[in-house]
């Protein structure tokens, strides 16, 4: 059996789709799988069992990327084509079965939507596949000892970024004497391109306490590092979804995006939103490239309350 699994160009959406891929591989343990996705999330699938090829799909003008993908897949006879991008690709391939998913605006989570699309009774929870080298590197980067609070203060656009000083204040509150993470080390995550945005958070903590991982890990090593942390706080981003899938208690910070669709998934995950609702966040002269953060109405007090509630849920009141 051969399966073509077409998923997102964005890391977060791709992470949310891994549960469905995992279900398909468990249902068809002898199947050979090709995954087509954006270049950024491509590493997520490289260690997955049964995945024999990952095809990075680079967007081209006039949707030529679909023609390129078709050329790479047309000579294979497919048992199943699963298209989570809602394209017509599968109808131009030799396939016994085709399933095309189109996201709904209904206020249900994307994981639930994709699971319902396949007729699953229970949501297919996202999961990650790591190699031993990722875990070995993570052990060196985050050695055992004092607990670690992970922060991801960046996002794919400025509007979703909670102010850096708020991250610092919240981390200090959660790690002072008597707090749940008293004395914890602070691990800061992000891409190299986001280093300037993360620098105020990095520099707020002494070298003896901070673990600067911004731009210093590949995606799967970052996932292995996150799995070694005690708690994660971050903006709505791909890293947030990676953290939740890695199993660390994950608090997502939301404002100009929809938690009903994109909240971190799992029993050990939660989110908190801005006081100003999404519909009223965008100024009349909004410009994606020049407008600053839209997260200003999320107070540190609200984020702290949500973090403490999640901590009690994840570790128990006595933790």
C-alpha cells in the first residue's frame, strides 16, 4: 500500500495534522508513505515510521507548486491520497481512494475537524517522532537538575507577540521563592531570524539561569528539548504546538488568532486571551508589516492566573 499525505505549509497546522497521519500508519502498518508539506514543517515527518519520502512544497506564482508536486507524484500508483490542503491534486493522480479536507469556520478545533473528516470517534491527538540523536543533543542542551521554564516570545508576525517585558515579569513571578517553579532555569526558544525580537527576554536573565536556544536547534531537537522542560509559555506559534505535542504543560497566549481553532491541543494544555476580543483588535489603519503587537490587553495577572491553573491541573494542587 502507498499513501500520499498532503499537509500544511505552516508548522502549527502541520503539527496538528500528525495525529491523523499517525492514525493512518497504525491502521495500515505496511503502508509506504510520502508526505508533501511546506519546507518549514518538513523536518517533522523525517523520523516518522513508514515515511519513505518527504517532499517540501515551495509556493510558486500562479500555483505552479501544485504542478511541480504533481510531476513528482504522478508516476506512482497511490492506494490513498489524503489532501489536507483542499486542492484538486488527488484527482489528477492514479489513486484508488482520495480524501480532500477543507477547513471549516465552525468553532471547533482543527484536530477535531480533521478527525471528524475521517470519521474517527475520538480526536487524533498530534504526536512527534524523534531520533535518538535529537534526544541525546537535548540532554546536553538541557541537562538534568533544576526545573526549566520554557518561553517562546516570538511568532510569525508581530501582531501575535506578547510584549517581551511581560514574558520577563511573568517568568520572574513563576520562579521566585515559593512559586511553583522556584529557582527554575529559563529556556528561550525561537528561530535565528527571530533573535532580535527574543533578545530582550534572553538578556533579562543572568547567564547562570538562562538557556539560550534561539536559532541553536533544529525543529526535532527543539521538540526533544521542550520535552525536558517543566512548563511552556508562548505566543500562538508553531513552537507552541510542538511543545503541546511534546507533552510539556503548554500555555498559549492568544489575541489576533482563534483559539477555538488553534489552541494548543492536549490534557496538559491551555490558553489565555486578550481582554479585547479579536474582532476589535485590528486598528483601522492596520498593516501586517508595520503594526506592532496586538496583545497589549493581555495582562500579566491574567497570564499568571492561567499558568497557575494549568500547573495545578498538570501536577496537582500539592505540586
